[in-house]
């Protein structure tokens, strides 16, 4: 409700009396409704009217007693702006019931499930209703691309560089040269890009790498998980 100074009410009331706009001893006409408290989603607005009574030095209590009235002002409230956006439904006393993907008091804000960048390691995010899907780089999986594993060993481009015996892998370009048949089967754009990450260029069925020990070159399978059961 709008707060109206008493002095202004007195001036308005006496002006109405003298102009014949109200009947002495009765309540005058309702003033216009206040602006709604909300533009959507359900709000409230008020209006008021006052007892029509001439006063002497602001003697309102005498006026009430004289005409047997308990209140100098009457107030009335009502609901307003019962509208919702984007297909929302207004429920009296509760506000807007928003459809999926929308929120706030008016259902005007669309929820972006990808806004928090949930896909890790360069994965791309697709926004869905109440969820998201990550498209992961080859070699990474799980719902947020956080797990380093493989579906097909020859396509693995993850960054595991340890063997099953916890030996650090050698770099591929130490043992291979560009254009070499095995080097050409690496899934990386360039031989140097493979670094010392586990790969399976010759189709052994599991990522492996070269290792050096006691001056001998050999190889060993890597500690890379198969993705089955990890994707969800």
C-alpha cells in the first residue's frame, strides 16, 4: 500500500467534501489502484478510501465517534500480474509453475546445463532437458570425459604414459622416424604429438609403449582401462 501523508489526505478529503464528491459521514470513492508489486508471476496491489468528514484542526477521532465509524480509512488488496512466460502456469498463492528448462518467478530464465562447463578434457557439451551429454575426445569417456580409457585400442589418444609395471614409457620419436610404417599408424597428427603416451599402432589389442632397460629396447602393455562399464 502506498503511504500517503496525513496532511495530503486532509487536503484531499476536505476538497472532496467541498466539491460534493463524497457524502459526509460516509466513505468516499476508492482511489486508483497502486502499481502492481510484480510485473509477472503474481503480485499485489492496493487501493484506499477515507471517511468523508470535515475536520477542525485535524480532529479525526471526534469525526469517527460522531458518525459511529471504527476506521478512518478502508483498504483493499488484490492479486495482479498473474502471468508466466514460456508456457508456465500460474497457481494462485504459489506463483508460476515453470516447464522444464525454465526458472525464476516468471519462468523467464532458461536453464543452461552446460553453463558450468561440466565436460572435462576438451569435451563438448550438449544441453538437454534436466541434463547434458558430453562428446569426449577419443580415449576419454564417462559422463564428463574425466576417465582415461579406450574402446578400440588403435584409436586411443589418451595421455597414460605408464606400463602395467609402472615403468615410464619412452617417446615414440626415439624409436620411430616419420614415415615409418608403424609411425604412420599412430592416431596422432604428428609423430611428436604421440610423445610418450601409450598407443597401439600395430593392433595388439591394448595400448602399449616402448621402454628401455639395461640398454635394450622392448615394449610393454600400458595401465589403461577398457571403457566398458565406465560410460554412463
